[in-house]
C-alpha cells in the first residue's frame, strides 16, 4: 500500500523542491485510459516486487550480481551492476512509501563511493545514475551530486578522440581492448549529460554526443539489427569491423544489446534534441519488435540459429519496455507504448518468481552470457530494476521523472 509523505524531491531541471506528495499508484494509473486489466496486472507485479524486497532486502550482504539456485550471489565492490540494487530500492520506495527502502537505498549507494575514481570501466553510468544521481534527485543532499560528477570525470578519461568513442573494457594503460566499443555504453552516456547540466561544462555532453554518433555510424545494419561489439584501431581511430562477446556471432543481434541501443539512443535524443538519434532508436525498435515471438519475451539473440525457438532473456524485455515508453513519448507514436505494455504484461505473467518460495529475485528467465554458458535463464539485478522502472513509468510517471529525469530539451 502506498502512503503519502513529505520529502525532498527534485524537478526535471535538477532543483531541489520540498513538500512533494506522491499519489497512490491507482490515482496515477487512471491517467492512462482503456487498459484496466493491464494496469491491474502491473500494480500487482509492483506489489509483488515490494513484498519480495521487503522480505529479502534486510539480508542482502553486498551487490546482487545474479542468482545461483534462486539465491543472490554478491559482489562487494559492485562489479558493473552495483547501481541496480539501490535503484531497485528507490523504485520500491516510490511505489510503497516505506521508509525502510529509502534507508537501505542510501546505505547501499554509499558503498559505491570508492568507484567514483574508477577509470577502468565504462560502466560508471550503470553504477552511479540509478544510485547516486537518483539519491541526489530524491534527497537534495549534495554529496550524491558531487560523487556522480566525479564518476563522470572518471568516465570521460576513457574517451578516444581519434576514433571519437569511449572504450568499453580494460585499464587506460592496457592495449588489449583499447579500440573495443560495445552497444551497452549508450546507457552510460546519460551520466555525462547529467554532469554537463550540473557543472556547466559542455565537454561531458560533447563526448557523449560524439560517442553516440560513432555508434550510430557503425552499429546499425540496414535492417535495424546491431552487433554487440565494433572494433576500431585505437591509434588511428579507423573502423575495423563488428564483433561480439555476448551475442551468437558478429552477424547476429544480441537482444539485450539491442534494448540498450533503443533506450540509449532515445535518451541521448532527449538530452540533445538531435533528431538523428531518435531516427536510430526507432530503427532499432522496429527491428526488435519484428523479431519478438508471440509470447512477447525476447530470446537471448534474435538472429541465432535456434531463434525464435531459443532460451529467453527477460532482462532484455524489461530494458526494451522502458526504452519503448520513452520512444513513444518522443515520437508521439502510440504503437511503441502499446508494445511496451505488452512486454511488461508478458514479463509480469510469465517471468516472475511467484511460484518459488526459495527465490530472492523478482524476475526469472534471464540470460547473462549465453556463449560462455554463464547465467543461462537465471535472475539478474538489472531485470528487477528495469521491470520496476518500466511499470512505474506507467503507473506513476511523475515520480519516476523526479527520480531519473524523463525531461526532453
């Protein structure tokens, strides 16, 4: 049950505002007509997620990275997924109003503090946006804002000006992977947009835009599918060609990577107003929607030989649903919202852990890295986070806007 309370929240422009009351989910949902059954399903799923988190969160001893026999396994430094656990707790707080989730979210986010200065990963957006940026937006405490800005400063050190890309993997002084770009990085660019808006330094956003343009030039194929990886010569910046790590092959289309692209290109459009990014997001979305099976749960790779009769990745569906809701608003095309609602409904009806008394996660049927046989149809923390984000984008968009900023320039 949701309760109203007074709290420090922030506007889309990033200014702290006090005494904001959050409406119960049913009130927010009534703004979306004609979907009574769908909205009821989404409310029930959000309620289930909160109940699961209420039971599990007090015993969480680190940052969940995936499940083994339905129980969370942990990283103590957050790996690349550390932001999703506090992010999930923030979503639970928005839905329920229970102070325990706010307290746990802040405590979990604080454990990521050492990663602010980590120049060895591109994943600082994943780490700091749903945790520290959201903490600042929902509390107004400047410690969180300052830490997110430091993380953004670490991230731009990975920018290669010759190739105009942010390298994905490896320490700055390592030659291995020095020219490797992956689709996932599109999701880390919003931390740079945040840094520019808060610091007044346009370099952060300039780098984000250049990286997005490089990705836009080289990743999408004529049909709208994408590879997971594209390699460049790190010395000259010259393109070398597509590759993959988590997809079936350089010529296939890893579904979660495609979802990162839909969400990421729509977001960079919202931050810049550049129409070409919206065109790319639409192209990627149209391919993914055409590749979906009738059950509306993505297979792990849309172009692997066994597709569409292959194992699933519910996390790809959750990420894609969030991106499609954004895309619908940005384009004015209702079909993307309808598709997002179908995805969220399918995940709610066929991919939750409701039938297991052991399960500690919310979402099942996720696949982390199929080629490595690493985490095939398990639970993953980003599936839980993006499913809740997607559902609350529908049930209470104003509150999600205050948490993660859904504004458009």
